């Protein structure tokens, strides 16, 4: 897969312009949803600085502090497009709020496979029934443009195996390897397989992607914080 140059750190934070929310979640590769930056229409634009502050607190492992910053970036009760807050809710064990955030976001971006997957993770932490009966789906006939995320989506829906994802990650490039390990770790955790989760997640943060080309990818920070909070160091 072709790699884009790593974007400057300032672009790795949420950026806003002319009524659009600019969302560069992954700043290094085409794993960042086609072009590195994706435009999302929003009528509620979070404060860029407060979102940036929340992301930095999350990187430091201060999940509760990050939520306060994200909450402060939008009006009280806002259902703004704010995927970073959804991730923080997951790590604060506020799974119902996390699920609602991801569902609100998918209403605005129905092809966002990763938010569908994180919603499934939240649902499984609340009820281990697998696959969750109320999980979201991509629109009929649609799929993620990134092959690795297509397999991640199928895994969390019970339509693919861990081996399928592990093999795809092994055969892919640095980004595919990292994302396979990240989501294998998350999947193992929500299925209650802690030892496997630890092995996968620790391996994810040791990948070449996490250490070099993808080091500014917020999802690399997610993997690192995951290990830190679980004391997997």
C-alpha cells in the first residue's frame, strides 16, 4: 500500500475550517481513510484547542481529564462528531456513553468502520452476547476501502476469524500489521481473553509502524494508553 508522507503534528490534531470538521485520525498512511484528511460536515464545531488539549491528556493516560476537555469543547448535551471522546469513554469504562458517541458519529459518517467496531466493543463490555444483536452495519453494498479494516469489521461481527486478521496483517505493510494487532488486542479484550489481548497489544506498540512512520497516528497513542492503563508494560 502506498504511504503518504507523515503530516506535521499540527495537522494530526483536529482542524476546522469554513463549517467543516477536518478529521485526520491517522496521519501517516492511506489507512487514514483514503486521503489523509477527511472532511465531515458538522453544525457543532468543537473548540480546536480544547480537543487538542483533550488528546494530549489522553496520550498522557489522563482519560478522565481528556473527557473533561472534550466535554468543554462543545455545548452541554451536544451530540457533536467527536470520536476522540468516544475512545476516552471506552477507557473510562463508560461504555454506554461511548456507544452513544460512536453511534452519533456514524449517523454523520455511515461508512466509518472503525466507529462501528468501537461501538461493538462497547456493547460487548456491557453484554458479552456475541455478536451483539444491536450492532451497527455498513450500508448495504458498501465496504471499507482499506482491506485490513474490512477484515476487522468482519471479525467483530463474527464473520471472520482471528487467524484471518492475523494473516492479513502479516502479509500487509507496516500499517496493516499494526492495525491487525491493535484490533486483535481489542477483540480479545472484549471477549474476555486477557492474556491474548496483552500479547497482541504489546506487539502492536512494538511494530515498525508504531515506532516510525505511524508514530503520530492517534491510534498508536490508543494502543500505548491501552497498555499503560492495563499495566502491560
